[in-house]
């Protein structure tokens, strides 16, 4: 997905949140350089590529800093504190695959790229809403999952990966590789998060080698690209992975996400806050 | 008031609203040039001065265009349709000065600089809220009004000026000059709006000679500056006039406004959505 004009204020807001998170005389320099970078940016690039450029400016002036470190730890431990209850919800259902997939989509609400603020209550409301949502049809994904030989599961955010763990328990785990980002960006899940929540104990977890909040193949490692090429089913979580892979029409990708901003809702032809499951070749989300 | 970093996304959003209001292949050029302009802008200038720079970029590529023309006409006629009822509210009160001043402050909600969307219902809610607000103390302003020999009343937005008309009816009108902007910018009131709602029939109306959404003295006409210098009391409506005159400590100015954005609320040391009456020399709003 290209960067729409309406994405630009988000990059500026992202910058403001970053500079307000760290005391420094360089704040004004960072802000001005981000504005200049945006004035020259290639809008045919996806939003995560421009987010990376914003972080690069910050890093140039401040050095490396993982702004979302505490938030990621909190998100992981908060969702893990609900884990037993969530497992019961899945296991007590006549359709555990369906319930676990819905919870995985609900978990995508934990996103500090799209949301300015986030409260624990939102998670509970999203669980309720996703379990009740009428437009989620998992028939096709379920068919593909059980036909597939090599499944690549592209993770998105810390905290959210606990919900992914629940869903992976419903998949043929020996065929699944779970993917984390290669370096800190926003609240995106890293290898340390996967270890933290015990995901590495149930499934193979690999890094994509790139520190972008999405999956931009040209920046990913050779090792990851080999796995990506061989996968016959890709489960892609979240907005960032959708924004960076939506044009990848030659791969069998299912995008699972919550549409959290008006731009992506328009691109997906859905309503804002919809829970979306979309097959790559489809033009519009899978709805009833 | 200087431009805070948090004001920058607002200028970008303002640009997006302007370019979406007019079909043109120049949209991307305008957006890029605004971003570049902001990257180099002098943040010690007030926000209205930077808003003017955004409009200048648009005008360079599109020619002059009054984006808010229809909105201004609608605002004037909508509030005029309530005028008789509002007069009754004022006249049936034991303290018409107080009620009319509160309505004038409530009317400041009609602001397309600070608000993205505006609905007629907001006006009614703001009237109720401003009439009931506990932190509005008009004692000092009332004293000054009746001591003053030359009162300058700086108007702000179309629609809002109907509420100002109500308040001006409670002032010694022969001592009052009402000021409109010198050219179209946002939904700020122009001479044509003052004529439209019959304000010119009850008070002398002059232009400040500048098309900025505030009162930046260096851009105002010589004629206006002479009147400004001679005034011994200035009633200044709205955020834009506050942002551009808050440093003018040698003049006797009362700022009347609704604090509609977090930046101005912080600068004023009040809560967002507060109705504010602030004397220029005071450090914090006049509260009980």
C-alpha cells in the first residue's frame, strides 16, 4: 500500500511522541529534519518505510533508543496474565480454531503505531467485539491451513503475540514458522518478546532481519527471504504487514487485522474498527 | 504565543483539508511545499502566522480561493436563526451583561481552525455550558467597560460574530469599534459577514487590513494601528487573537475564548474546553 497524504500527520505525531519521550536539545532539529524528509519522501513507499525514515532521523540525532521497551514488556505480561482464561475460552468452544483466530485478530488492537493511547480495557472490549463480529469468515483460511505444507506466520506487536500463541496452538505447529522483526521499531514484537511469552517453546521463531514496522522484502535478510519464498501459506498479522505486502499478489497471504485508521479502512474497503480477514487476491474483505 | 511543536500536525491537517476541498493535480506539490516551509519555519512566530504561510503556499499553486465561504454563510445564517431566542435569554436575565458575555464566549466554539468538524448541536451545548460555567467572572471586565473611552472589539469567526452582536448591545456602543480580518482566511469574519448579520447597523466595523487568523500588528494597516493605539480597552475574541496578542503586555486587553486545543489550554493554564476570560497582565485565567 502506498502512503496516502492523510498518513503524513501521523508521522509528525509519531515524531512528537518520540521527542517527548526523551529530554534533549536536539528535539527541534529532529522535528525539522523529519518535516524536510517528508517533504521529499517517495509516497509510493508504504507507511512503514516512511516510519523507518522518521526513526532514522531520530537515531541520527539521539543514537539508538527503544522508545517502546517498557510498553512492550507491559503488553506481554498483561496479556499473559489473561492467558489461562483465554485458553479456557478457546478450549470450551465447539470451534476452537475460529475462536482462537478471532482472538488473534482482536489482539491486533495493541498497536502504538496506529493508536496514540492504549488502555488495558480496550483489550477486553476488543475480545468481546471480535468474538461477536459477524463479518469474520474463517472457512477458507481453515481449509488452506490444513492443505499447507509450510506456513509462515508474520507477527506484529508485543502483547498481540500472546493472542497469536493461542491461535498457533490450533495450527499444525510443526509446519509453522513465526516471524518477528529484526530490530526495535514502535511496539513491534522482537525475538526477546517471543522468548518472554514462551512462544519459542511451541513454535520455531525467526527474525525477518529488518527493523521496519512491516515486511518490506528488500530490507529483509536472505535467510528470511528463503523461508518466505518456500511458504505456501502466509498468515500476516496487523496493519504494517498489510501495508507492506498488499501488492505481493503472487503469494498466498491471509491478512488478519483490526482496521484502526481511516486510511487503511478506505484502502481495505471496510469500516474503521472492523476486524478483517482478507485473502491477498481478494479486492474487498471477506464479509458475509 | 509561540508555535509549539504540537501545532505542526494541525498545519498539516489544515493543508489536507484545503487540498481535499479542491480538485487539482497540484495537491502533492502543495503538501510537499507546506512540509518544507514548516521544516524551515520560525517557531517563535505565532500559529496564525504559520497558518498564513500554509495558505500562501496553497494560493501560489491554486490562486486565491475562499475555502470557507459556504461554511461562513451557513454559520451566520444558522446563528441568526436563533437570534430572537438569544435576545430573550439576555433580556430576561437579571444580569444581561453577564449573560451576553457568556454567549459571546460560547460562540467561539464556531472555529474551523481548531475544530476539524463542526455540528450545529455543538452550538446549543456550548450555550448551555457557558451559561452554567462557574469559572467566568465578569466583574473586572464590566468595570473596565464602563470606565473606558475607546473600546476595540476584535472579532474572530463568522457565526460567532452574531453572539458578539448580542454582547455589543450590552456595551456603550458609541465607544466601540468592531474589527474584522482584512482578507479571507479560515472561517474568520470579514466585512461582508458583519454586513450580512447586521452588525454594521449597530456599531462601527473596521478591517484590520491583514488576512491572518489573528491580529499580527506588523501586518495590519496603518489605519487599524492608529485605532489600536488609541483604544484604552481591547476585547479580544478567540484563540487566534490570543495567540497573536498574548505578548502585548502594554495594552489593556481582555481575552474571551473557548480553549479548544490542548496546546492553548496548557499555555493558558486551564483545561481543554474551558470558557476563558483572561486579562492580559494576568498569568492565569480569571477563575473563582
